[in-house]
C-alpha cells in the first residue's frame, strides 16, 4: 500500500475538526476479568456464495468491516452485487455507489438476474448513488440497514475536510467513520478499494488496520478464472482462497479448482510437473510448466510467471551446481498454469522437476505429484499439512507422490492408494519421477 508523499497536509483547523470526527467512545466499556468474558463464537451470516463464506471464515460476522480490493474490471462490484442480492432476500441492505449511475447498476443486476435464473431483485436491496459520506450516514440513520456496501471508499468524502476525494486524509477519515458506524450499530460494512499500478491498495496504510478483513480479487482480466484471497481476517484464517469463474451470470463458484487447473494438461509432455500447494486450509493441485531454450547472444533470461523470481534464481543455481544441469547458456521460463501465484517453498521440487524435464526432454511421470522445499545443498526440506495434500491428490487419481524424507513421520495417515517415495535430496527425487528421453523412446 502506497501513501502519496506529495499531497498537501490539511490545515490545522481541518485536522482539528477531522480528529473530532473519528474520536470518541464506541461503547461505555469498563474493565472486566478476562475469565468472565463470554467466549461464545460470533454468529455468522451466510453470503449465499460458499466460496466467499469460506474465505471469510465461515460467513459474515455482524458489525464487521470488510475491504475488497483488486485490479479494475476484475469483478469486485459484480461479486458484491451478487452477494447483496443474496443477503437482501431476508435482510435490509443499502448499496452505495460513487462510481456508477442507478441505471448502470440496475442493468448489471438485471443481467445477473436473467443469466442466473432468478425471479426478481429483492425488495430489501436499496440503492443510493452518493459520494458525500455525511449524506450517506443520514440515510443510514433513517433506513437502519443490516448491511452497507460502499463502492468505492476512494470516491467518498467528508464535507468538513478540504482535500479531494481519494486523498490520504479523506480515505482515512471516511474509513474511520464507517468503522465507527459498524461497531456502534452492528452494521456490516463492505468497502471496495482501488489499487495502485503496483497492485497495492491505494490510500493510507492505516486503511488495512481499520478494517477487520482484507480480501484481494486476483486474476487476468482476459481469462475467466478469479481467485479471492484473504490476506487479513480477525474472524478466521488468513491466506484462504476462493476460486470463481467469470461467466455471463457473474462470478460462478468453482467447486473443484484442482480439476480446472489440470483440465488442459498435456500428459507426458516434457516440462510439466504437478504440485499440491496449500492456500490457507485448502490443498490445490496446480500444474507448473518449465521451458529451457539455448540462448543466442547476451545473458540468459530467467522469466517466472506466478513464481517469485528470487526463488527461481535459487532453484536454477542449485540445479547447475548440485545436479549438473547446464543452465548457464539457457533461457529458463517457468509458468504456473491458470493464473495462480505460488509463494510457498513446497513448490520448489515441482519447479525444479519441470525445468530439468524440459532441459533433458524427459517427461515427469503423469501420475506423480511433487512436494518439497529445495535447500542450497540440494537437500529436500519438509512441507506442512502433508497428509491433506496427499489426500487431495489421491482424490484426483494420482497414484504416486515424492515428498521429503522428514515427512515420513506421518506415514500412517497417508492414503493407501498412493505410492509415496520419501527422498532426502533433489537428485533422488528427480531420479524417481523422470521418464526416459521422449525422443529416444519413440
């Protein structure tokens, strides 16, 4: 998240007024003994979209403040409009837009209704096009909704503050007022946030601290898959991910993401390896593709898509020094299929296998999954939640897995249908999964 350093600071009188706007006691709280605190779980409200509910930790906590961010055109407004129509079947919801007209929103809603097979727009879904937060708060006081959607926080402004909408001061103070509204009145507030060209949430860093939950909607606008990722959640696990597909009826849940990521895989093609990665509590099978190509002139390139470039540098160095694969005169490309981004080191082994498979023209066994972190000495280091990963692979028909030897302690819980090979080093793992040269076998 980036703060603009060239913005003029508000005047002293403005800062004094804005401080009065956001300070004050939310409740008449008094100290109490910790052991006397009611430990009952917060009641959850279903969103009507199971993937969204999972990312939120099992549903919406009343009175929470949720920020959804992502690239322009990725589907943030569509997702929230779908959620609004589900919630408004039973609860009053006010949808506030500072970017689109009533007609534009109605046209989108009508399209979602028609394509999704719904009957009509719920009566409890109310629409307001307004950018003045004071006017919005006035309407909220009159309507008393259960839910409030702000699209987007960068278009909102307080009349008492002299800076323009979207400035650091406006975003901070508007978010603070909305948080106060949510906590004092038990109203759940959804906010849509813009991103900078670097992909960070635009505005002050404090915006992420004000809200209870931060969700990112990721994906390529030119592809149909969308990933909804939780990066902060006071009421659930972080790093949870929901998978959607953008269709005419809006964002449609993908019940089995692993099948989607592997649907177009070419079996026994050199340069392809399968990893089971953990996204929060969910194991996902993802194809990693590697390609090596002799370089003509100049320095060889290292081009990762969906993988950290420093991780790729490390793996290629280990392959060159410890395994003897000559990559110094080769361009190396690595791609995570489906637009996924993998940050965990447990994908190292699959990345290395895809690169070696392409360099030697030896396919990786099509029925094998590879899990493990690669160390600088060429050793394999353990991965967490190994049983959950193997069970997910077994469900999709994989019969072989290569894992670090340190993970053999949980062997009793491994699926019986899989042959599990525990390798101590990268060399052992590659020897177990690489098939003979494809050209020589034909």
